[in-house]
């Protein structure tokens, strides 16, 4: 981790690598529809929900993903929020892929998160 930057983790969805921001304030994990599509899991009919965040209210879908591989743990099936991410999450060239979503407490509750700011390291350890 870098000072002032969000903590990110690498995960795999259906074998496809994802970069997720650790968001201890998010109730649920959010994955962009583009990342879900990249993992070959697009086209699911999800249950529409209203998402309320610091930027306002929008509509998203709850979808079930079969398996999320993260920090040595395999989690799933799990219901996540499929929601388009803000443009600030995009790669410098404007394409998606810099960040694929937010890792919320629904998944974080399976881990112990240890942050060592002095060494610039954050660790997720399965409980």
C-alpha cells in the first residue's frame, strides 16, 4: 500500500484477476459489470436494488457469483452488487481495469485485516 492511496487486493473471479479496493464502510462487495462480463459470468438476471453512497443514489443489481478466490480463501457462492464504477476508478487511458470493485464487509468478515502503515503493508488472513 502507498501513503494516501486506497488499500487494494488482488482476487480472482472465475479464474480472471481482479483488483478490489478494501472498503470497510461498504456492507457488500461491489464488482463492476465489465469485470463480471470479463470473467464469463455476464448476462445474469440480477435483482434490482437501490445503492446509496456518498455520491448519491443509483440503481444496481444483486448477482450471485460462484467463487471468489482471495488471499488464500475461496468464498462462494456469494451475492455481490453489480454496479458501474466511477470514472475515477478507471485506468489512466480511460479504459476500465484499474480497479474492478470494492471489497465489502460481507467478504472482509471472513478475514482479519492487519494494516502496518509503517511498513506500507496490509495483510488479509483467513479466520
